RNA sequence: GCGGAGGUGGCGAAAUUGGCAGACGCACCAGCUUGAGGUGCUGGCGCCGCGAGGCAUAGGGGUUCAAGUCCCCUCCUCCGCACCA
């Protein structure tokens, strides 16, 4: 770097070469901001309109990554922009701090999870502050601390009281690496969402479930209200909920096999095809199959094989391509519509956890059934013919399988001749009337299993008493504190079970000896309502005060990664609806507008330790500064797209910030008497052009903040303004008079205008580069909090062009550009175009057929 | 297979309503500045062509005076879902 022993170059009054030193500036302002924690505090007694901007809270892994930086840079820019626009902004941050990594770290480093987690939080908070994010830290929420998780427990008791929390023995997804149960949502292609190489196993366990399915219909319906959410996320949730209307139909086995009874209930969306059913197919784990194999060893062997095939396919994440196998059970079941007895099969492609685990097989009108029937030689019976305006075509036999709904029933008894749609209605009604079935709705969405056999989570506040059974802990006894000294292993089973002081308690009902529940809650419980707690973070009487929620909610803008499109966001919506039904909140939905930012990638791939392409925010901040790091994450791509991190790109931003700084260094002269002087007369020439560019830039940046959030184009607009100003200043310095401060040579940019440009560049950059901008603000002699400085307004009259360039095309090809007054009439533009020499050359000797004049845009002369 | 997003210079991208394709930045080239540069500044920079000019927005067709933008077909990339009965 600079060598100190060299002679200092002679001072040049109008060119100050002091370099932009991000570290010095950012250090200075970090210290100032540190000393005023109320800087970003939301107002207690607001008279201004509110704006709640929220970014997804991080898991405290120990260090921020670039994805966080991008997420928070977007949110911070928005929050600062809204502050400057006079809103009462709530912009909080917290820590999603329960979860498995803390336990893994505990095992690896022999550090207690709490210590590890709180240490990470402290470190990451330092990073966040260094990056200059404007959070109201007085509202910080840390989910692993009792003052937060006690309300998880409180909510659990409320859920239990209202029948929304229940216990059930069930097949569960078990991750052998996590040693715990996973919710359906946490299984990705048969693998654990945290360990993409680890197949999920099926185990049978007693689990606590939350009845999210009670809200399935509303969760689906209200998606329509969420017009501020990305279409993509709404569709993903819609598919996840998976509502499907259909019919349940009972097929009678004609005698029981075992405890599961003698009725096979199938679920179908196409009851209209039931006269074409030529078999019934059961899932290998269907209770009736269980009964059957209990007394038939030969069948048992075959069914077990089907179960194994199905499990293997599920674990490989490729159940969709399983090769269909099945076995005939030797039994027949009666189709209640036509009394026909059809063979009962067991097949590996039938899933026990969807519908009823049993289907009727209609080979003529279902692809899968068709494939299966062909393979095993089952009858294929056509019962729907395509309908068409052409009567001959209607009677033609379709290519099989014919699966669409635009058909007419045939060979279907009294229903023959009906359209598919009518038939479904009438046939469902008949089933209900005769008592062998009914119309129904099934959902793909399952109840939310929240039990985790892990230590580092919220203890479930329930007690098991030999006398009274399952008993909830009394509300006054909350919180159930998670004990500190717990031996953690991955040996399986809940670590809390090995802590007698925790395990052994007394029954809240009878006072006798009892055992505590030792499972803990899924961490998605924590994140389902944390953003409500921000509104009233220190309440120790309730999770929050409903009046405060009524003021702050719904969240005006939520920003985060699309990877939470289903899990976190559907649970949060559920939690809100439950709290609304409790009377705690009035809003139906937690989030008005959702924004999902793109990933940060490097060299075309997601950053990962395996690929060695991870960019560390700390390193970027150290090398280029927080402002450059933040600005680059906004500049490199529009925020909804993936961002390819390029080292040379951030260097460009650093250079830009340096140019901004020098622009102030070279021209800022607040002590000059003209500094604040109003412009005395309308500007002309170069000065007018700079003034126009300034107002146009304010408009462009404002429009981008209001609308589509293309911060990349905001930044380029500001770059253009600076380039323009610098170009106009070029060559002026010789004639610059320190006495008057005016730049007099040639272009004549009045100092007052220059000061205005300077102030506005600072204001426009304020949401994106807070450190530099505060320094500039001070350099231009401004005092007071920049957040309270009003966002600049542009004057449309000053932004307006007085002359515009009109491209002139001949037969659609650009031939010339003419300059006309901005208000020129169509005819004036046309005349100017036709008078242009290049145009005349291009149309010489040809016949003008037509002249299209688009005012303010272009002229196109059509010739022949 | 179904659904969604996307494909524009050497690279990241811009073009917001059908109206000059490539703003802004990176890289590169030339010049200036500097004792020196991983500095600063100025200019150049889609492709072909000496030039006039021609050709260019994944590919093909269409609508239009005019298409990156609208319509049809095909290809490719990424994301989500996937025997859901």
C-alpha cells in the first residue's frame, strides 16, 4: 500500500485524491450506531402508517452465508426506503435456534448445545451489525430460550384443549442419521431433507400430531387471497394440499377374513367408470391384506415381496416408476352398482397413505390400470365413449386407455347415455342413498407430526400418569425448562428420557408419580409464529398483546428463500388460522406480500463446501467493505433471479463507491455561501441537462423501489447520473473560482446545482449503502438522522425533455435520427423526418406508400 | 409425465405499454496520469465487411408498417410435484 516515506505530493486545491477507505468509514459509523440502540426502534405510539418488513430469521449455524447477505440486503433496503418515506417501520431479527446441528456439534466438540448456539448467535450478530443492517434489536427473538419456547408450550396446551393436538401410533418417517422422526414435508424424494444421501426408514411410533387437516380447505381457499405472493409458491402449496374430489364405494368381500372386516372401501375420482371395474387392488399394507396373510403363508410371502419392492422404491425416491407387480388373493368383492364379483388383488403401486389404500381397477379408462391389466391378462371393459359433435365419431371406439372426461357412458346400466360429469353426481348420490358409499374429498396434506426424539427443542408439556393417563401440564407450571446437563448420543430414543430429574414428576391431576413426555417439538413450531412475538417481544403474561398484533399485522412484506415455500409458510398460515379461531389475532393470513429471492451461486453452481466455491461474507466485508458487498448483491442480478457471484463484479462496485466518494471530496463545499442558495434562474445548456438527468434519476430509482424491485437498474441509473455529472465537470476545474465556488468554464454548472446532485445521490443510495452515505451526508454539512431524511421527490417538469430524438425507419430499417421539440405534433415530426437528408437519400426514387408516426417514439416510412 | 421459471455480446445483465436491441457493470484493447501499481482518467468494444452496408435476442414458422416482447411448433437449462387412484 501507500509508502509513507515518499514526499507528499503538493496539495491540489480542487482535486482531492484521498482514497475511499471503506474500512475507516464503516468503523466510524458502526461505533456511532452502536452507541444509539434506539436508532431503528419502531415507535411506541405511532401516529404514522406502519410498515412491517420481515426477513426470514436464520438458523445460527455460526456464520452468515451469501444467501443471508442477499436476503437481508433486500429487506434492509426496503426498510430504509420505507423509513425515508415516513412509515413507522418494524424491522426485527431473531434466531431459529433449536435444532439438530447444535446436538451434532455437542457430540463432536463436547460443547453443550446451549453454549454452542448462544456463541454462534453472538458471532452472527456481530456480522449483521458489521453489515449495517438496521434491525430493532430490542425485539430480538431467540427461540431456544425459555421466554420464547414457553409460549410454544402454552400454544400446545391450547391446541390440545381444542382437540387440535392428539397422540397417535403411526408409521413414521425415521431418519437414521438424525435419529428422529420427520414430517412428510421433511422427506424429499425418499431422503431426509437434511441428509440427501440418507434414505428415510419407516417405523411405528407414538407421536403427537397437530390437526392441520382441519384447515385444509381454508388453507387452499385462502391462497386465492394472497395476490401478493408469487404464483409459483401458491401453486406449490396448492399441490401440496392436494385436494381431490371423489367417491367412496364399498365393495363387499362376502365374509370376513379377520378383524379388519369384510368391506373394502375404495376411493375413486371417476365413479362414472365403475361399470368397467374388473378388479379391486389393495395396498400391500392394507389391513384386510394383513388379515389375509395372517392365515395364508403362500400369499404372505408374495405380499411381503410387494411390500419390500414398494419400500425400496420409496426409499430410492422413485415410487413413480416402480415396475408394477401384483398378486391375486383368491377372493372376490362385489361391485355394489352391478352386483358383479371382481377379483381382489394386492399391488405394489397402491399406496396405503393416500385415499383408502384400495382402488377399483378400470383398465379401459386409467393408464395404470390398463398397464396392469395387460400384464396380468385382466379383462378390459369399455364403458365410456368419446362424445363429439360428429355422431359417427362418437360411436367409434377410442384408443385405450381412454381417460378424459369428455365422454358418454355405455354398458353402465341405468347410467348409460349420461355424460361423465352427470354420471359422477348421480352415481355418488345413489351410493349415499343406498348406503354403500358417498361423495367425499381427500387431501394429500396430512396432519403435522411434531414429536422429535431429540434433546435440543421445546419440551412437549404433557405428563403420563399410570392412573390418569395422558395429562397436560398446568398452565401455571410453564415453562417446562429444558434441562442443561443432558448426555447427548445418537443412540436413538429421546435424550431427555435419561434425565431422571426431568423425567420423573407428579401428575397434575392426582399428584401421584408420573413421567414427563420426553420428546421435543419440531422446530417448525418455533418458526410458525415467531413474527408475532416481534410485535411484543418481552411480554411475560401472554405470547403477545392482541392489540399490538392488530396494529402491526399482517406483515407487509416477507422476504426469504423459496425453499420455505411449503413447510414454513404453510405451517405459519395454519398457526395464524388457529390463533384467529382462539381469538388471539384478527387477521386470517400472516403475510400480505411474499418475495422469494434467487439463490447465490458461484461458477454456475450452488455454493457448497463440497464444490469449494463458497464465498465468505466476512472476507468480502474485509476486502471491499459492507457497502460494496451489499450493493453488489443488489446489483449483480434482479433479486428474484439467481445471482452468480463474481469477484470482479464486486470490484466494479467498489470502484463506483470510490467515484461517488471522490465526487464529494472534490466538490463538496458546504462552507461556501452559495451552497444553499436557491437556483436564481431557469437553467440552460449543460446545467439544465444535468438537472434533468437528476430528476429523471430520482424518478427511475423511486419507480423501481415502488414497483418491481429491480435494484440492479436503480444502481445503474445512479451510476449514469454520476457519470453524467463527472463528464460535465470535466475541464471546468481551471476556471473554478474558490471565491465564488462557481464552476464557470464552458459548461457552467452552478454550485447550487452541484450541491443538489450531491445531496440526492446520497439520498438515493441511502437504502443500499448506508455507511458511505452517512459519511457523505456529514461531508455535505447535513446533520441529523439520515433515516428521517425524506426520500427525494422529482419534479416532472424538470425531468421532462425539451427536445427528443426520433428514430426514422424506412421499411422498418433505421436510416436516421431527427431531433424535434418534445411537444412536436405528428405532422411536424413527419415533416422533419421527410426533410432529413439521409432519409431523402433512402427514399429517393421510390414511392412513399405510408408514413407511420408514433409521437415521442419513431417514424416509419413505408416505400415501394 | 404434470406444473413453473428461464435461454439476449467474451461474462453479469438492460430494453417496465409491440416502437433506435445490448443501458449499467465486468473482462479486453488503445491512449493519458503516476517514481511505481491489483491506482486514477479518457476513448473503443455484438458479429461479418476496407467501405457503403448486411446479419443478429435458442431454432423454425406466423401476425404487424414495426417483434427480444404477441401467436403456433421444436430444442435446451433450472426448480417444484409425480403411479395421489
